[in-house]
């Protein structure tokens, strides 16, 4: 296969869809180019565990015929996308990065997959995830290590690491991810693209054995705010398969406004307790300055939060993993990621009373945020406290305090899964002196994705990042 066309590889989904509908480019050309780009990237970075080359070409041929026939076309008609190998796909292996599920073939698609494909998108492959999507690092016993496109010896982040790399390197303009503690925003930040955790229930879930879990979200990985908004618009809306899905839809303006006059934004570089990398802090403050230039009032605030809000989220996740997967330990323990086994065992050991008390921590956290939102339209903070660490690292390396009592955590995403109705957007904020991406996190009021997207669009306009391409 000839090499890919870089300019075509880095077109946005919004632009590709427009060009396909205008007959300026063929879906077959777009899909062939995406497959060529995957062949260039995947041996080096391991973004995809499955690629559906012939099926994608066949669907691109059919998509081209629909264009020529004048059929009604969806907003993603002919656009290649990727789905995380944690999200079920009908008739296709979905391994969850685990030997336990190595040969599982789901019988049906969840609503998000139905909606993306129903909008005309072409599924070109499944992306790598750590085992059972448990980690901020993407490496698993089944598929190995996924690497950072800016520095391959560093991690891409996780657990949607393969999706982030697929987008950041131009293999696809859009990919799906899941986020229970930052698993969309972490790899977006470390790999240099956009990631959104929508309000809980905005995109129906329906992939867990429980319909009453409030921590997990679907969200987009994209290179532009317009594409993230397009993904959300296609995927949102109620579905009875998810009892907790929101009953209405949010109206997303097109194009997104980028004038921030009248908005008041709170800035916290450390959330009150994180030890922060100097380059991360510098880029966060420069991003905040750009938002001031866009018309917003930005005021630095001090938060009373402590690391117990992170511990509360990890406790909730431990119990969720234990409930879902502890039954596999007897047979599969030796084939599982050791850190995952520890997480499951921690969940098994937690009492029901102690689990319920985690909600007290969440409630206290929300009280602080609620009062903050009485004065401000959003909260700004870094997405990650540190740049991308070594690709072979693990989450337990980043759970200590420094000599000053500051928390040496990696991500600053997990606290906001405690307040899941609040949408959280991660957008690039710059690069470290080593050339690694950093990111800004934008935390919105409950169910107000539009404000977060608007703020992100303002930063994108003043400090555009899409022209930065990884060296791979």
C-alpha cells in the first residue's frame, strides 16, 4: 500500500463530511488513506488491536454509491472512526484488553455505536486499552504497550490510549473512549488532542451489568472542538437501555461561539493539594491568559480539597471492578495485570458501610464546587499534574505525597468523576521543554456542555493546536 497523504490524514471529521457530501472527495479515498496511515503508525505505537480493512473498503464503496445516488446522508457519512476495545461491537471481537475476554464476540451494539454508524461513520478498527480499562497507562497482557506519538518511550495515557493515539497521529479524525476516572481526558492530554467527559447520562451507557453506576461515561477523542461537538451531537439523547440516560438533548451551536465576554472563570492550578510540574503550571497560566484575551474574567481561587477526593474515586472504582470481575480471579489471576488484581481485591475487602461513606467525601467536594459555581461559569485547572511518564509505568507509582505534603498524583481528572453530572473538557495547552503535550481541563456546571465547548473553542482560536503534528 502506498504511503498516506499527510494533509488528508489530518483533515477534521467535520471537513471530511462536508467534502464527501459536496462530492469533492470520495469515501473510498478517505478510507484507503486512513488504512495507509494505520500501517505507518501501528507497528511503532500500537494504537489498534483490530483493523477491518476489507470491510471498511466495502462500506466506503457503498458510501460512495449513496453519495452519487443523491441519498440522504448522515453528518459522518463516509468518515472513518475507531471504537475502543472496551466497548462492545456486534459481531466483532471485543477483548477488553484481557485474556479473559480474548474471544468474546458481542451480539449487539450499545446505543453509542449504533448512533455513530447510523450517522454514516465507517468503523475502521478497534483501539487498544489496558486490561478491563483499569489504568492511566495503556498496556495489557493481551495487546502489549501503546506508546506516545510525541515520545514513544513515554505512555500515551489510558485507558483510551489507543483511541487518543489513533486521533493524534491522523489515523482517524474521531475515536470513541470511556471515562471512569479520566480515561478519555488523560490520553487526550498526554497524546495531544481533545477529550470530553460529557455530563453523566448525556450519552447512554448500557454496557455494564448494573444500570445504576454513576461513574462511567462515553466521550470523544478528537483533534478539534468542532469534531468533539459533532460526536456529542450524534451520540447524545435518551435510550431506555440506559435507565439513567438524560431525557433531553442539549442544543449545540454550529459553529461554536468563541467570544467569552461576560463569562467568569475560576482558575486553580493545583486543586488545593497537587504537586505540579512547572511546565504544566506555566502552560495552564498562559492558557488562562488567552481566555482573558477572549473576553472572560479569570480569577485564581484557592480550594480546600485534599487527596481524599481522589481516594474516594479509587474506592468506588475498586468496588465496581470487584463486583464485575472478582469472579474471574480464581481461574485467571495469573494471566491478569497485577495492579488490576490488587484493585479488585481492594474492592472485595471494602465494607458496605465504608463504601457508603465515600459519598460523604463526594458530597463535601460538591458543596465546594456548588458554591464556586454560584460565582463562576466554569473551573479551569490542568488535566494532568505531570507530563507523560514512562510507557511501562503504573498508577501505583503516583499515589504518594512529597516532602511538603503535596500529592504527587499523575492525573487531575479523577476528582471530577465524583461529580459526574458536570461535563469536563480537556484541550491542549502547550508543550513542555521536552516537547511533550500538556492540557487544560475545563469543568462546567451540571449538564452544561455548551459552556465548556465554548471556552475550549475560544482557546483553540487563540492558541490553535491542530497544526502541531507528532513526529511519527
